[in-house]
């Protein structure tokens, strides 16, 4: 070895031998930054909590962002792209067939996890699948469709592809119509198909040219820029954030009154898994951070595109701009906390952290509620997040009435009603114009139902009196796990009108039904276990 040269890490990656200088990098950094492999995703690095970067190490699933690369020297690494073609096709088509992939950011890691489980126990039951999924987060699909994909891929589902039929997308399915429905539900251009499940959704950071500079926030209003992600983080002085031990606390007090129902909510993180990212050529237009998903409205005001353009022009080179998970939490919009009381006749008072545009939204569904907007130190809030404002108002009025009326989206006109039975099953009926593709519509509605249950029971982040966010790890957001998610049944009513978004109405309907099912406890998150 040449004096001063770094030792080499030698290993096999997706069937080929590679040598990479040992810089102390993680296995994820080696795969993405050194080798340019894009199926392992960086959703929380280096927290090791979302599972998006999961790969196989000698056939065993491992989270790559917390695995030092030097510890796997001499071993065999397989990413989702390196799976045998038959296995990759089987999983990808099963995910497409069941609606188990929407944006496709988390699914390459989940597919690696399920492939590892299948190699150990091809007949694993749903409980074993849910246990395996404990290492992962999925915000889009509500978990149940992923369990369905396991059945389809392993031949356990009588309605899905058995070992002799790998065509999980089914002959005759119109994937263009499916993509149109996904675009309507997601709020941005989306593609549906097996490749999406393997992580090939053209996410912004996956498409950046290898010669691009990298820029990350420095925490002081500026940007650390470097030739590599490691250099940019070093220039920014990045320090790993933590999860606080302080429970989420609603910041507003319920107005005085003899109310039929009251509701107080905490700061809630939208918890999309792909951190904001963009890149831009000098003099060009920045790549959209939305890629293959709308982030539930959370990226509509993101700054990464404008910063990428400015830095590219400044440096005369393409620039990748990346937020890590802590940056997303600190800078990204939250669901505005509320505290309100209502009478059975629909009148009452709803206090809400001041949010532009929220007054009109609340008035559209609850004209009898007086809205009081309050200035509170804390992270930014946004009316763009899923049904923000009108969900809280609708739920509060349902609690005051003591019953759940069918929910009509005030913007789009879609219809949803929901009930949680004594058996714990969440049953939803939805109508959203022309169906276009029932698999996609069911998937988005299942995901919206999961998000509603999660919002009620476990979601919230800790924000102190000075407005500083203390929950900076993705697990601290409280997203409901697969093992805690009850069965969700979606009854799709075929409509004749233009196709409109259904998932927001489902989110509100399930939130209202879930709250009444629990007896309308005043403070969220309630700490409820749904199963």
C-alpha cells in the first residue's frame, strides 16, 4: 500500500467484486455515494430507523446506514437491484398487483427484508411478516397491502399469483389509468408498475449527475457544500439529533364552555419518508423534489429547488441539495395543533395555531364554529397537509353529535363513510367518481385509514415553550406499526363522474369513526392500541 493511502474495502456487491477506499463510511454511503447504486434509499440516515436502506448481507437483511462498511469487508451484499431476476420480478409484480407500493421509496428495503424471511421460512404467517416489518416504516400503504403482497408473492393468496403464474399485475390491467388514479390521490405525477416497487421512481437524489456538488443545511441559515455528501456534512458541522423523552404536549387550551365534546391535538409531523432533495444544472431548472409522490402536501413550499438553482449558478456546476431527517423535521411544515369545544348543534369555538388559509377551510365544513387563530412558538404549519383544518373541525363536530355522518370532501366532492366494528375491523365505503384502477384506489384509501388511526393514537412530536422541536428521529413521530394496524376493508363504489381524490375524505371519515369508537377522549395522541 502506498504510504498515506487509505486501506481498501473489498466485497461483492450484486454479483461483482468491488474495491472501495475505507473512509469510515457506512455501507449505505458505500453503495449510494461510492458505487452509485440507487435502490437502497436514505430515509433517516444515520438513524437506522426507517428500513429504506435495507440490503442483504450474505443473505440476511441488514440496515445499511448504521452498518460500518469495513465490517462487511469480504462479504456478499445484495441490493434489490441485485436479486435474481425471477425473485425481483416476483416481488415487484406482487407489490404492483396488491397496491403495496405507492411512491416506492420504502419498498426496495422491504422487498429485501421479505426475501430474507422467505429464504428462512417460505410459509411464514402474517404474524411473522408483521414482526419482520418492525424494522421498517411505510407511510403510504397502511401495511395491510404489503402483507397482501407477501401472500401474492409466496402463492398463499388464492386470488393472487401462485408459483406457476408470476404475472401479478394481471393481463389487461391498464397501468396508465392506474397512474392517473395515483396522480390524483398523491397530488403529483406518479407512475404505477413493478419497477416502482424496486425503487425506480426517479427520485430527485437518484437522478443527480455523479459530478454534482452536494449541499446540506448548516443549521445557521446557510449551506455546507462539498464534493461529496461526507464533505458537505463536515462543512455544515452536522450533529446527530436525538429523540426526546418528553411526551408530545398540545400547546393550546380548550376554550371555556359547557361543551358536548372537546379536542386538543399536538404538533404532528407529516412523516413522508423521502427527505426533500433536488438538483440543478447552472442556468437550468431544478429537478422537482416531489418525484413519484406528493408527500401529503408537505413539500409544496420546500426550499430545496430554489437553493439548488442558486448554488448551481454560484458554483458553475450541478449541485445536489439534500435535507436529512432532522432538517425535514426542523424546516418542514406540521399539522397545526388545535383545541376546541363544540355543541351538538354544530356551534362552538375552535382554536388553532395560526396558519395561512385555514379559516376558509374550516368555514367550508363547520360554519357554526368560531375560529380563533393563536400565535404559538413552534415549527411552521401548513394548510397543504392532508385535510388540515377541515379534518379537525369535522371530527370535533362528529364527537359533539355523537355520530359519524358521511364525509364529503369540501374541495373535491368525494364521499366516504367509516365504522370500526366490535371485531376491530375498520370498514370504509368510498365513492370518488370514475374508479380508473381499483387496486390503486384501495391502496391509497387503506393508507389514509392507517394515517387516521395513527394520528389519533400515537402521532405527535415534542416542541418546547420556545418552539424548538426535540423529536428529531423518525421513530419518534409515532407512526403506527404493521403489528398494531388492524384489518382495513375498503368498499369502492363505482361512480360515473370525473375521478377525484378519495383518500382525504377517507382520512377524515376514519378519524371521526375512530374517535367515537374510543369514546371521544379529549387529548390526542390517545395512546390507544388498535389491536
